[in-house]
């Protein structure tokens, strides 16, 4: 490239950041400055957002300093990125607020950044205050990002209904991100009817939406319908992720529906998730409830990076099938010997349930008092 201007430099820097090559991006930025090409607000913005992590806090401060010297710190585009960086790097929130209030013009992006930041740290009263100021005082129309932040602050069914009403008023209800959040929250409130209405109103349904409706019906003891949703998802050629598979398998466990569980297992294999710990732990429970200990053992041994839930599931499988305390105790010893996982009360209860004599119980008692 014979001549590079600020646009081409910024494009190159952005490309390296998108591919995760931070050292190369900063090398390009230094090269840009070495040629006396002045960075603009977009250059600073992409770099500041890349520094929005505690490990790059010092670098972010240096970029912020350069931004101040360039006279662009009050620009709405670069300024909102300063706010974003301060919130996400673990800094004092006062720094983020100061950067926000220093902006000459606060557009919707800037308001969404600060509202989202306070939602992330759990300051819900500040979120409501900022939203009221943005909409009521400055007359800015909230968008999908605004409603996602507001939904994070819901603490009751009544608040959820109020925010849902606002989302409907501004046409955000049918957005996939807002819609999936609404489905998820209504499910947690036990309002399955509202879940279904929102789900049916959405023209576009991605993995998150399907996952929300399936897990929502499963947690509300509507497992049969959850399995039907899974089949509808498959017919529409939406590829299930581990969250969808796990929720559907939990429904199969509750229903004692082995046939549907086997179908879900087939989808796990097709999606390359048969060894995923998150999903396989639930599948262990399903197969164990039907006495297939050989299959359970094979599945368990194939799981990558077993967590304590997977170990508990395997120990419980032995306890459920009355295999005696020997296999359970061996698994307990194995998890202590070969991993750094912290033994939980549920693990010890599972072993105790399989105890066949006082000697084994005494061995378990030693683990409790370590």
C-alpha cells in the first residue's frame, strides 16, 4: 500500500483487533504515529474498547492520555468508548461517570454504555435513574440495548411487566436478544403463558430464543412441551447448542423418556458435543435411571475436562443402581487423587447413599473432616 491515511490505518488496526491480534494492532498504531498520521476518534475508539479488560488497564490509560492530548476526549464517539473501557476494566466507577458527564454531546450509544455498565455492577437504582433522565429529560428513544440492560435489573414479575410494556411500546419486544431475555425472565417468574406469547410473536428465532423457551418449560415442569419445542427447532434446521441439549435432556430425565433422550444424544454426536461435560453430565443421569451402567461408564470416561457435577452424576449412578459402596468409594478416591476439584457435600452424600457397611462410612467420614 503506497500511501496510508487515517482511514486505512484505522481499518488495519480494527482488522487485527477483530482477529485477536492485539500486539499487531498496537504495533500498527505506533507505526501510524511514527508517520505523523494523526489518529481520529474512530481510531481511539477501537483501541479503547480493546483495552476494556483489567489486564490492559495500563495500556488503556495511555490511550486515554493520547486522546486527551489530541483534544478528542469530549467527542461522543470516542467518549462513549472511554466510558466503556472504565466500566469493563474494573476501574473506579467515578472515572466512568466523569468521562460520561464530560462529553459535549451524549447520544444513545453513550447512554446505553453507562446504563449497561451500572446494570453489570448491580446498581439497579442508578440504572432506573439514568433511564429516566435519558428518556424523560433528554427525549432519547430507548433501543434494544437499553431494554436488555433494564431487563437485567428486574427483581419482580411486576417490574418485568412494566419493562415489557415499554419494550412493546418501542417495538423492541420482537428483537431476538430482548425477546429471549423476556422469555427467560417470565419462565423464572413461573409465567409460562407469557413466555409462549412472546415466543410466538417473534419472526426470527435464534439459538438463544430456542434455549430460553426450552429451559423455561423444563424448569416449570412442562417437560413434554419442552421436548416438542426441541423437535420443532430441529425441523426448522436450527442447530442446537449445549444449553438447548442440556435443557432438553433434563426434560427427558423428568419425564423418564429414554427414547427422546436417545434422539437428543444423536444430535449431540452430530454437533460434536458428545464429550461436552455440561451436556454429558445430564445424559449420564438419564441413562443411569434406566440401569445402563455400562453405557454410563463409557460416556463418563469420554467426557473432556470433567467437573464435579460429572463426578457426582457418576457416583450417584452407582448409588442409584445399588452397586454397593465399593465403586462409589473408588470414584471418590479417584477424583481426590487425579484432580484438584473441591469435593462438595453432594459428592459425599452420593457415596454415603451407597454405603453397605460401617467401615466404608468411616472412610467417607475422614473426607468430611479433612
